[in-house]
């Protein structure tokens, strides 16, 4: 098919605008045509990045726009696209069998030009109104209003709080959303989220929740690289509080299961983290833990970490809380069942 690549056609007013909710409801594939760096900083969940310009090209266009004006910037953009037109259209070929919705930063020229170009090639294609900026504002608006009734699960390290949470309906797993277990070892075997990705995931979970109260694990305001939104943090301070407990032996076993030292790379990472405890625990204690690690004596290592560090750090503050329910977490299924019944009394 011969394409009309004139400025008037490619940048002509779009008659294919669509709202994100409608696009998702209709099963559209969402495509992000911003640069890879923009997409990595935050995108719409499920979107596939097919950049119209790379970061260098975007920078050049931005500089031209700043110093030469709109028309010169558009000319440069057309020049870039013209040189890689075949490559660009080919990148969308895998999606031709389904409807797609395109977005850029503000629903401007980048997404408009791609929509008009693909429409000439027979695609069922739409432009997301307002682009990522509108989506991001909707995320912030939702989080600003989210201050629900909560049941917050407290417990010493290794008591299985996250395991219980994963068995519960109406639960918010902040550590899963953050890609971090909220400890010095929390990023092992994880890919920590950035703030925007965390917030997008949280809003997606909020949309799946039904009747309050919701279960959540006791956390500090910061989890890995991200911060809990202020309204939710306030709700956590006002929550119904539950304390779970189990034997030290069970806690040690669970920590070893949850943080498997499966290879030399992992062992090296763990040892590096242990060495950061020197100021808190003393050089002799840290050297002993490193020796246990190298010898595969993980029970002894975890015992020291729990008793001499984590329990001392969290135990004192937890003892000051007033709990509405205390229960054993030796059996995760039984603990989850008890909590489900408890929630029923609060509805």
C-alpha cells in the first residue's frame, strides 16, 4: 500500500481518540511510543515499548524545538522517521491482528503520527487521549483518596507474615509491588520497582479489591526504593492490629527457605550485605556470620541475625503496640483461616 507521508496527513487531527478504560475493556494492545528511557521511568502496565525516537533523537528534537521552534522540530522528526520508516512499521507487524492503542507523553505528535501512519497500513489503531500524563494524574488522584480501613499484620522477622498475606482475600502485598522484602536482604533475587511502577501496581490492586477492611503487612514508610503513599500510610497507623508469632526454629527454617543461597553469586551478595553490619553488630560477630555462610551453616547464621539483630531492632517497638488479635503462625493455613474469620467480625 502506498503511504501518504505528507505533514498534513501524518499530523492531521485524529478521529481515533480513545480513553484508556475503553481500550483495556476492549482488549486492545497498549503501545508506548516514547523513548526507552521514558518508558523505563514509568509506563502503563502491560504496555509494550516501540519507540518512535531513541533518546539521542528525542534530545536533538527537544533542543531544536527550544531554540528553533515548533516547525523546525517537526521537520527534524520527519527526517528521522523517513530514514527508518520500514523498520518502524515492521516493529508493529506482530500486533496487526488485533486492535492497538498508542500513547506518548501527552497524547501529542508522537502518538498521533504513528496512529495516522499505521491507519494507512490497514491497522485497527487508536490514540490514547491525554497520553501517559493523563494516566499518571489518574494514578495520583486515586492514591490521594485511598485511605481504607485496614487489618495490619505484625510479627517478628520470619513469622510468615507475607506467606499468610498470600493466602488471604482482600489483601495488599506491598512488598510484592515494591519488588523488595523490606530488609537489607530484601532485593536478593528481586527486581525492585521504581516509585511510578509501584504506584501503578498499587492502583491496579486497588481496582480488584472489594469490601473493606483489607489485610496488609506492617511496613515502614519506605520499602526498598519506594515510599508508601501518605494517605495509605496514615490508614496503616489507624489500622486494626494483629500480631503473629511462632517458634524460633520455625522462623529460621522459613528465612532459609525464603532466601535460598543457591549459588556462588548469591553467597557473594549475602556476604557483602553481612559485612555492612559491622558497625551495628561488631566485627567479630560479622566475621562469625561470614564463616557460617562460607561453611553452609545457615541455621547458625540466621539464628544470630534474628536473635542479635532483627529481634532487638523490632521487638521493642512491637511490644508497645496494642493488638486486637494475637495468633500462632506455626501453621500458615490455619492462621489465614483465623484471620479470615476475624475480618468477618469487622465487616
